C-alpha cells in the first residue's frame, strides 16, 4: 500500500521540438530565449488568416517517428536498452495520426486505422506491445504520466514509459484560425498584447521507474474534469486540480518553487489560468516563479504537458529556468505573479515544481515534481 | 489510495445500435431491416454535436440509468466520484477530414466554430462528462482494434488507483461518410460496412456499490494487452477454460481456450465495430453472466480483440459472476441465442 507521499523516479527524458532534437538542445535554446513561429509548410495556408506555426525543422516526418526519437532518448538517458517488450508505453496525443488521415482524404484514398495510433511504430522500433494511445485534449500526455504512476503504485510494473506527441492538423489549425479573434504572428503568454495561440509540433517522453537513479522525482499528478464547457476552462476547476495535486504530494502551495504554466497565449485560457494561479499562490509577490515556453515552442497540444515535465526536470536538475519570452506587460489577472526573466534563479535553487496542463472540455491535469536528492 | 485487490463490478450496461435491444440483445443482435428514424437522435442540446457524441450519449445514459445513477436525467451521486473512458478510433474522423479540406480550399469562411472541440480526439469523452456532470478522470482511448477492451482495462485501473469510484465506459464508432469511404470494407452490403452505434458499461467498486445497496454480481476480473490473442488470454488467467468465448472479430478461434461452453461472435452479428467492439463484448458478457449458468459451466466470460495481421497487438478481458452474491433482477438473455461451441479438437 502506497502512502500519499510515494514518489517515482524520472530516470530519463526525451524531447523533439521546433527548437531541435534532444532534451539538452531544447532546454538550452529555451534558456537562451530562442525560438519563434515561422510560416507553416505542412499545408496551404493561403486562404487562411493565420500563417505561422512552430514546425520541427527539416524534412516533414510522421508524428510516430518523432515519438520514437523522444522515447529512444529517454531510454538512453535511463541507461535502458531500446527493448520495451515487457514495458508499458502510454502515449498522450490530441491529434494522433489525424494529419495522415487528412492527407489521405484530400486524395480520397483509403486509410489504415492502425496509422491513427502509435502502437505499430512502438512495436516495430522497440518491440513494445503493452502500448496505449490516449487521444486526449491538451492535457493528454500529463494524463499519460498520471496513469504511468498509477501502474507503478499498483505494482503492475517497475518501469513505464510515458510520452506525448502532436502534429499540426489542417483541421485544428483552420478551426483555430476561424475561432480566434485575431491571427497571431507571435505567441505572448499572459501579456496584454497577446493575440492568440499558435500550434507547434513536438514529442516528449519520460522513463518512470520505481527505483534507481533519478533526474527528478514525480510526487503526484491530479486529474480532474470541469464538465462545464467543451472548450473554455473553469477557474474553480483549475484551482481545485492544483490543490488536489498538492494534497496528493503531501505539500502546501507555499512549498512550490516553480510553476510551468500552460500559458498558450490565448485570450480566454491565459486569463483563467492567471486567476487560478493567483488564487492558489496569492498575488503579494510571494508566488512561485512561473515559466511559460509557448512563445518559443508553440502550443504542442497533447504533447505540451509532458514537454513541460521534461523542461521542469531540467530546471530542477540544473537550477536554470527559461525566461518568459513574449511577456512584457502582464494582464491584470496576472498582477502580482512572479514570471521568470531567465538566467539562474536568485535565492535557493528550485526544489519543488508544478506543471499545469489544461485541455478542451475542462480536462485538467497538474503534476508535482521534486528535485532528485 | 491504490488498492490492487479492489473488486470491480458491472453496475449497468447500455446499447445504442438501431434495432438492438439493451444488454442481452447483443448476444443475438438480430437487427430489423430498417433502423428506426431518425438515427442518431438529435435534440436541442446536441444538434451541433458530431454523430459519435450523439450516439455515445444514448448508450451512456442507458448504462447510467440501469446502474441506478440517474434521476430525472441528473446524477444521484457526487460527480467527483464518477469518471469517463471513451474508446473510439474513427469518432472525429469525419469532422477532421472535412474541416481540413474546407480550411485549405476556402479558409475560415468554410468552417464552423462549433466544430472546434471535435478537431480534438477527446470530444466524446468531454461531452459525456459535461452532459452528466462527471468530474473524475476523463480518458479517451484511440488504440486500434483493442481499444474497447483497453478502455475497460483503464476503467478498472482508475477504480483500483482510487481516481474514481465509478467509471462510465463507452465504445462508439459512427458510420459517417468519411470513415465509410476511407475505412469501411466496400465489399460488404451497404449498412453492414461499419458499426453506427455504441455500447456503454458503468463499472463500480464493490465498496461503492454496497454503499448504495447495489450488490451486482458480475465482476471484471482481469485485463491484459499482449503480442497475440493466446498471450493475452494466458495473461488474464483464462488459458484453460471460459464459460462464454467472445472471439476477436477476424478469426473465431484466435486465442480460444481449449474448453468453452458458449460463443458470442460479434463479427457474425454486427458490422465491424473497431473501437466499440471491446465494450460491446463486455456488455454481452455481462448479460450472459447475469443469468445462472447450467451446472458445470464456468461462470466466466472471455473477450479478445485484435491480433489480426494488421493489428499491433491483442487484448483480453476476463469477466466473472460472483456466486456468493444474490443475482440482480435483470431479465436474463434467452440462452438459445448463444451459439453453441464447436466440439473440442
């Protein structure tokens, strides 16, 4: 029986983003404040108002390939062979293989249903068969991390790979273009001048283990569903999920040193998240340091929660944090919250980090990570 | 708090397939030639919803009602105790592909804002949660041929890890134009190419069921996802025998234990069900197990999905009847609907 303060080892991490391939490359670029949107190449945007996105550079590849890259890196960091025959692999993705389906439909071709999920790619590359594609919202991969921890807690596994991957579909891109009041050319989370979110491609993976060396430890992941609205977040739900994550980790809000916010740069979501952060942590300048990276990576949809986990792991490990690029004039709701300005953290290095991932349908997840001792 | 030994009971089931009656009807699945119209039903609050969501809501409501968890359309237990798992591979394919076409050809003028949530794969699960106020864990499995059984497996895990006390599990696939063109077997008769329906289960911890005086008798015992059907069946501990055998869609003997008493092969009675199959199998299994079997029949039902050459793996779920508990007063399935097993080889 596991007590509420049971922790799990993050033994390895992997990431592929528009900033480059690998955890270190991505984290160094983030800390340097690099990265920004460029004109989208994957499909024709000439009829749309929005033209920019954060695609992974180089020749286009399927999201399954990016996923396998991230998983391979995480296994390498953990000192494990690229053999997942007996290891569960949990993948969260908002848009899974749907871009391939869109391309097939454009030519009125046939679709292999197996191409919509990631099981076949993971079996071919790593021999994995206990594989699960969760088609969630933007919190999908943090949900996958939570369920990975549950497998360890239940004694069903000693090692689990949790991953997130997302591509940019023409449907999601076009519908956001239709729904957002403006057509952003840059992402400015929590800034008064923000004009909306821009999608990004990405993959992230962590190896979660019961024992052994750790780059950081996972203390809890709280899951909640607002059950209020199909797209808009609910502030009470965002507050409640954070509070529950603290309870499950056996900590108080004041123990949190660092928050990796969702921070999509969208008008409604940023306001709701800032209000929720202010309610949980206070606005008297005592809030933890808040980082948000989507000005540099774009909104990587269902991958974003696990990408944030990889980034927070690096923050805890190195004591460095990425600057809140794009934020110069915070919205009223964010007044009194402390945002990262980059460079080493003043005072003591962060020990406890919180990760927020809030998705369509009010599907919320909040994780608590601790520095590996 | 995680408790791996938690007993998980089937509290209610629902079926939303034109012409197929609730629960036990799945064992035979005799469909009338013409489905009732209109299908799927559409109301004021669902007229902008995608087809999969509208069908899923019908099945979920039936299952929640049978579980005694709805009164006047509202939940009778706190929403924080109820989670959701939906399995669907093709659910939002139609909206996604048509919107992609329109976005590229016509830009925003060709798109509807109400389709935005459907661009994301979790639209059915969040819509079910919103309709019934389900605040606990909200999952969507898009996991290929095994997806429905995987959804049942994750519901059991969510209950054992204490993330919910009740889980609504829905398997749904819509016969929308895009999947009918891109995925369905064109060699089959029209109307038989792709399931246009859903099944739902409400699973509940034995403790929560006892707390509201619902001593249900069917339990989900084990779940596993493995390389092939035989390995999955061994992993759920059913390598030797099962009362009811619910084979994977493509080959009725793939993974079959040597000793079985009855067969329910949905590939012979329903159109291809993709991500809904596993939930349909478990609903049929629960109906079969809710009737006292003849002496000598193992009180177990074994469902297997996947394992075809094009699938990445196979999954199995084992359900059992608890003999020590009183049987609920559900109408039993007419046993002759069960196809008798072929003789052992």
